[in-house]
C-alpha cells in the first residue's frame, strides 16, 4: 500500500482492524498477528465501510456513492442495488446475519444477502421503512432498530419488512417472508393457507435458494412424489455448479442449467439435458467435446426425430453417421470392443440399419432400402418398407417384402393387382381376408377355372357366387341346393328357384324359396301353378313363418271352400275364432273328422280362450248336433288345457271302454300316464282310477311271472283278476281257464275248484277250448270231499301294514285297521311293506328289490313304465311315507 494513501474510514471487530483509503485500498489487519492479511484494491476511493460482528462481510461505499458487499474469503465485491444515493450508513442485523439495512435521513432500506442460489451470490432490496426527522439508527437486532433522537433521547422502531400487516393478503405476506428467506415463518403461514399454489411458491423459492431439504417439506404436502424423489437425490450433491444446474432444471431454467452443468464436474448431465430437450445440435457438440462415445447414439436419436418430422434426407445422413461412427470410432480400444459385445450396442446398430432402410426408400434409393430390410428380417421394418414402396408405385417389390414379413393379405392383394397369379396362388392358403379370396375367385371364374373359383368363393364366404357358378356354368343343381341349404341365402334361393322353374320342377323351387325365407315369392309361384297345398306344407316346416303368411293361405282356401285347410291356416295365423268355426264345420266330413278335431283341440289350448273351450266341449259332448264324439277327443282337450281332474275322469271312461273292448295294455298305459301326470301336478288320484290301474297291472304281471316259472305268484294275481272278471268281458273264458290251470299248478285246490266250477256252467261250458275242457272237468269231478270248507294257503298269507303294523292279506291294498290305502309293488302286485323297498328310477313306483331284480335280469324292462332299467340302477327307498300320501 502506498505511503501517501490517506485512511478515509475504518471499522474494528474482535480479531481484525479494517480500514480503507482514498485510493481504493481495503485492508484487513490482524490484531493477533499484527500484520495485514488481506488487501482488496477497488477502482476508486472508499469513503465509508461497515463490518458485521464477525468481520466476514464488509459493506463499503465508494466516492461515486455506490455500495458494495465484500466477502474476504472470496475476495469478491458485490454491487448492492437500490442503496440510497446519500447513504448515511449501514447496519448488520445482530441475530439475522443475512439481513442488513442502508439508510439516509428519511428512509431505511432492508436488504437480504443471498450467499447461494440459482442466480449466484447477490443482494436484493426487500422493502423500505420511514424515519422521523432527527432519528438516527444505531443498532439493528431481529428487525428492531435502536434509534438516537435529537436531544439525547433513544427510541426503537420495527422495520416494516419484519411486521406482517393484517390488511395485506396472505399471499403478499408469504411473498414478503420468502424474500426475507424466513422459511420457518413462511412454512407456518402456508399451513394456515393450505393452498397448493402457496406450497408450490414456497417449494420453488427454496429450490432456487439451493435448499432441497426445505423444498422437500413443501412438495410432500403437495403429494408430488417425483419432485420429492428428485430433490432427495440433490441432498448429496457436493458440486455447487451441478447443484445449481439441477435446481435450474427443476425450475425449467434450462439454458442456465446447461451453463452451470458445464462448469461443474459432471458435464454429462448437460448432455443428457440437451437430449431430453431434443436440442440435438447442441447435444452433438457437447458429445464431441466431452463424451465422444455418445455421438453415434445421439446421431441415431436425432435421425429418428428428423424422420418423424419428415426431414428424410437429414435423417438418412444422421442414421449413416450413427452407424458408421459406431463402426469406426475407437475400434482399437478395449472399451470400444467391450461396448460392441453389449445388447445395447447391437440394438443401436439394428435401429440405425432400420432407419437407413426406411429413409433410403424415402430418398429414392429403393435398392439399398430393400437390401437392409431383407438383411434385418424385422417384420415391422418389412411392413414399413413395403408400405413405402407401395405408395411410390413399386408394387412388385412391396409385395415381395410383404410376403417375407408374413403379411400375406397385403402381398396377395398386390399380386392380384399385378395379375401375378402364380405368386398369388402360393400365398393364398395363408390369406385371411375374404375380399382377397373373392377377388382371386372372380379372376379364376373369368378364366374359366370354375372349380378353383368355387373353392375360393367358399373360403371368402360368398356362397351365392358358388350357387351362381354351379347353375350358370356347371349345371349342377344338386350341389347348388346343398349350398343353399347351408347358407339359407335369399338371393341364392331365388337363383335356384329360377333354375328349377326353367326345368319345370315347381315343388323344388317352392321348397328352396320357403326354406330361405322368400315366402311371398313362393306364394305367388304356388298360386300360379296351383301348388298352394304343397306351399302350406313347406311353410309349416319353416321356423320363421309369420302370421301374415298363414293368413294369406287361409284366405285362399276359404275362397276355394276348403274348410279344413282354411281352419288349419287360420289357427296357425292365430285367428282362433275363425279357425274354430271352419274346423268344426270340417269335422262333419268323416274323412276329415279326426284331423279337424285334433286341430280344434290345439286351437283351444293355444288360445286359452274359455269361450272357444266351452264351444268345443259342447260340440264333443253332442250338444250341438246330437252326436257325441269319441271321448278320446275330450280327454285330449282336458290334457291340452291342463285340466287334469277332468282329464282323469275322462281317462277312466276311455280306459273302461278299452278294457271292455279287450285292449288291456292300452287301457293300462292310459291310466299309467294319467296317474303320473296327476302325481307331477300334486293332484289326488281317484279311487276308481287307482283300482283299475292296479287290476290291469296285475293282469299284465301274470305273463311275466309265468315266463319266470313263478306259478304261485301268477296264480295269486289271476285269482285277484278273476275276482273282477266282469271287467274283462271279452276274455272271461281264457282268463278263468288260465286261473284254473295256474292254481292247479300252484296247489291252490280250492281256488282251482271254484273257478273250474264257474267254467262248467252252461253259459261258459260250450265256449271252453277243447284242449282244456276235460282237464277242467276232471278238476271239478275229482275234487276231494269237503272242498268248499277247505282254505288255500294264500288265504292265510299276510304282511304287516307299513303304517299300523297290523297283519294284512298280501293282495289287499286297504288296511282295515288304519284305513290307509297302500301302493302296490309293481313287481309282485302285493301291497308294500315298511322295509326292503326300492323304486324304479324312471317311473318312481315302489317294488320289492329281490323280485324286481329277477324281472329286470330276465326282461331288462320295468313292468310298469316299460323303460330299460338295469338291476343296479334301482333306487333304495328309506322313507315310504311320500309314496303312501301320493296313493291316498
């Protein structure tokens, strides 16, 4: 320092004496070492200086009234903006070391010193406070000023920047706290506001001040996991420029971020940032300078971007650059050799080649593009290149690439367009598009290859075209009819019908028109050729026939006086009243009575009309014409209407008629079916029906047991039948003769004698079969004395009643003790017992297992329902009460 320099100002701290000179020297003199330790040379003289309590920060004002903040550790002076032109002094806050004030006679400015931020080290003015005349700041502590007042008085005053004004908005107060870098109070205010905008402003300011820990607290409250994670990583970054660059990136200040990243140790971060921002030119420059091995990869990424935007020439250049540089760049080094063996490297080369293939075709170098595409054999690349070739008219090459890539539909389409039939045929089996098959078939048809055309039309699903070829070119209506039946196409049916009309086969034409739904055309054709009966028959088989179709037929037959046909089609058209009128009228003709009444019954059942039902019942009972009709019609009517009780009564009448006529099996089957219907509908069975069914079933069991050689049981059953012989008027003599013979075989002498005596009566004797007359006569004549007083062993055979355990004759079905009506065993005809019972799985009638197994082993059929049943299929019955309730 020159000896002629004049000290203009000084300040004293605990360890240092700091003074300034008129020629701009700022000297730090150590009191301990008694020597100067730092000398800063300013460009002009310094007239004032102010030091903080530690002596680490100095504020000085030069001769131009410019204020500077000097940091001895960095030997750096920062210009303080907005300092008063006539600054009287500056004070550092004793408790907040980053806060200082500058003041003149009227105004006090509050400043904040920011040591670290994305803007670098700097100061900023926060606000102003007014001074009263005669006041002079002496001390600043925690935002409170100690003032000297004229007259030797002292006063205190709070800085306006340190007092939150309630009249201001919370947002303004938050911004004031953030400018003061008072993050603790700002955090409390954000909690009160609880607004996402407030938390975000807090986080951004903390990030700008390189305070990741404080910023994390704000972003956690926002639930922004990505930023929390990113800021957590920054807590361990020691390089200041890298930290500033990362914080600038978070704040979207990308240019500033790149500058700081390049200043720091981790220059690759700047390169990655350029990549992320798609600033490829800058990325390439940085890669060449700082990381040459990344150049090929960046060139390829740049090429992809250029290709996407349509700049194909530049894209091709950069693809080639990425590929060639990847091959040439430092191949001799061990690191390069190691890279080439990595999957990442191989994928990079593949992507470059794919890009060269695409952009070469775009640039007009088709051969090169095709060569690369064929070399790589990537399906998507082959498709893209083929599509590009097709757009510029190179269809042959495009088709070849489509075929190589397995895109057979596209390849076949181009082959057909080029009429390259041989190549089209080679890929046709792998083509899925029906349109292409149809196009190929059409070409083959025009060339006269009809069989091949039909095959392709079938694959394409165009069966109408197949029918057309069979009829127009091959004259094969049989094959065409099979296709029509398969497709049910209306157009194909019309073609076939037209063909049959030409050759005079009207019925076949009608059939195919109706089958395929061309009902109106069929009706017109049938009317022209007087084939409406046949048309009606075909229409009845057609599932989708409409009421209007039947109605047209009904009107026609009504006009032609065909009452049965008119009634039938009125019924199918759901005109039930008209149908009933015509059907009853048609029943007057003997040859049409059965069909007419059957249709009338169906009509009533379908319509569910009580008036029509009453009309038909009166007609069947003869109330209309005095001629009762066969009761079977009445039975059918009741069954169709689900009037099971009335049907049961009618069934008994019909069964009696059948029984009188000797049709015992028909009678039994009718009663059995009615019995089952009543059981299914939980309706009671009349005693007369039950008695008749048991009697007829016992009669049918006789032949089964005779065949099995069980003559005793056959005799027992015949004795029960013979006791009701009046119900078998057509076969009295044969039944009694069989009874006598079986009783004689079984040793039932009294029963044999009784029924032999009956046959010896004059009215029966002459009707006896001559083969058995003498034998029966000898039974009567050779009977032992006192035969009438004897008892057969069956008279004393009993089994327990399953209800009251009383002894009950085997063949008796009503217990005289408990008055319960018991079901019979369908294998023996005897009443059931409490145990050892089983049931048929088909008809669910009870039986004794042993006897039923014998019958099934011999015949394989249930004696009641006639269904095929294996012995092991019989079902064990533990509780017989439901069966007893059903029989009662």
